[in-house]
């Protein structure tokens, strides 16, 4: 069978770094309060005039270089974002144009923090169906544009950034010994919309709106849903928790990462954590963490890597791959 093999990873973070100490001068909070409750030390903020497509383009170019793949070989671009440049066209089309790609398809996916997992699953299915051979999957966000900077419960959590992976079609044997994506699982439950949402949009308020979140409820659902979808992936692939070399979770909050690891009985040393240095970057967080762990040598060829995320909607999902 055809497998989607990860050929390269790339990332980009804006130059501007916003520390907890600086935030404490803007809103009623402190470095100690933020670190204790979230594990976050700093986050990156896009410059004025710097768009989501700008971040996505830098991450995409970085991933293509790492993969040794030319832009002219890309026949599918799937970009996950909740903060597009424009209502339309898709931000993916902007990236496609800037890369000089003129063939294939390009479109956005909106599943908030689960967006990259949704995009990865979509690209994987295109490749398995024979409709694409080389896919660029991107998660990119300028979440700072959605924040209410007077709300300490949300503004301390989020940052801007982009990450990308290049997927290439390769022949596999159909077993869990194959390189590439072994299984993906996606879920949604729209009943919980009011726990994590933005209070604006083109057809409702005609404005962008601000992010609103019931933090305790989101935490409770996140730990349960993420543990469930991880076990679902392992069962589908015929693997156990001990087979996981690296868990690469959505970087939302250190407490959620720790709680999920405990529930799964996974050694925290096998969990890739980057939330301390860039906060919650929504759809960008998984590929940012993937890129760091791949580039620094932690994730090695042959490793079993399990990615998972949960976001507004609620949406959640997992992707299991052999590197």
C-alpha cells in the first residue's frame, strides 16, 4: 500500500518575543503565576503587517529545504489555520503563489488547535488515494490578533508561529513496520462550542472578535479526549504505549501535557515539550514541536511518533507515524 512518509520538517517563529515579565506590566498577572499554571515563559508575536501567510511561507520553505524537495514537485498544499490572511481566498493559495507552485490543489482547514492533525490526515488520505505524491502540510497562526489583552486567563497562553512537514508517497507493506503515517483518527463534538470560541465572525458580528475560554472545563475534556484518541491510534496500529518513542502533543498548557502523560502511563521524558518557549500556537504547535525534536536528533528514523491535539469545536485527533 502507499504510505505518506515525512520527508522533512520546518518552522518559523516571529522575531518579537513577549516575556511573562512584560505581560505582567500589561495585565494583572505575574511571571510566577503564569509559569505555575501553564509552564509558559515566553511567546512570539507577529510584527505589524506580518501575516499568517508570511509565517507559513517561511516554515514551508524551511521544510522543503530540509526534505530536499523542490517547490515544483509539490502537488498538494493543506494549510491549517484559524487566523487566515483574508476571509477568502485560502491562505494556502497565497503560500502556493509565493512558492511558485502552479499545479495541484491548495486549501485551508479550520479545526483550531487540532488543525494540523486534521490537515495531516487529509493530506495522508489524498496520498493514499493516489491523488497526490508530494504534499506540504502547514500549521500557521497569528493568534495574537484574536486576543483580548485585558483578559489574563487567555492572553498569557497564546503566541504566533508556523510549522510544516513535507509528505512523500512511498510504497509500504501495509504493516506497522512501514515508514510513514500508520493511522489517523479525527473527532469533533460541537455541543461544547461555548467552552472555547471566538465571539465574532463575518456572518454574525461582521468583526474578527476575541478568543473566549472556560479554562477548567477545557482542561478536563482535553485530558480525557486526548488519552482516548491516543489509545485509539495504538489499538488500530496493533501497538502498545511502550512502543511509543515520542509523544508530540499540542502545546497548550504544561498541566495538560503532564495530565495526559500520567493518564497514558507514558514517561514524561518521552514527551516533546516546547510550550515554555512559544506558548499555545494553535495549529502551529505540533509541527513546531516536531521540527525541534527532529532537528535536534531526538526523533530518529524508525521511531514511532504519536501526535495528538484538541481544540475549539471541540475537535480532537491523533496521527501515528513511523519516522
